[in-house]
C-alpha cells in the first residue's frame, strides 16, 4: 500500500527540520594555498576542501571527514553575502588561529558566499 502524498510531505519536512536542528553554528573564512596540507602533505585533494580550527582538529582525527556547510549571514557590514547554497567540503588541513571555525577553500567559500565578505556565519554538519 502506497503512502499518501501528504504523509510523505510531512515526513520530508520533519526530516529537514531535524537536520537543521543538528547543525552547529560557527564562522568561516577562506584560503588559497592548498598544498601542502597537514592531512595529506603534497598530495592535492581538489578545491572543495577546508581546514579545521583548533577546537575541531583533535590531533588530526578530523582529516578526511566531510562537512555540509551553509552560510547563515554576515559578520561584517557586507550586506547579504550568502548565495543560498550549501556545499560539502573535505577536511584536509589544520588552521591554528585562522579566525573561524572552518577555513574554506576560496572555491568552496565562493559557492556559499561572496568572497568580499571575508568571514561569514555558518551552520555545519558532519
């Protein structure tokens, strides 16, 4: 027996709200020199990547993990920096003292926000 469309819609909405509730707030900056990295040395890992701040680093245990990152707003006077998109990035590096929770590659940052913003508020989920 097939489920009515209204029940499927309700399940979808609840699942979306549940995933949003699990998101962690933070901030993101961006960088442009991708190798060498703390996780992979001189092996390039592409351009949709990120470096983890000290609280996330945990002696490199986070290397290779994937995070879904969404811009949620500005941290400075740049109006409306968010594109409305999310991106999944791979952690390839450590950014001690980088000024944000995640230091995204410029390509990843540009997908979710205007690079002119420099630093943005984000939600992220591993």
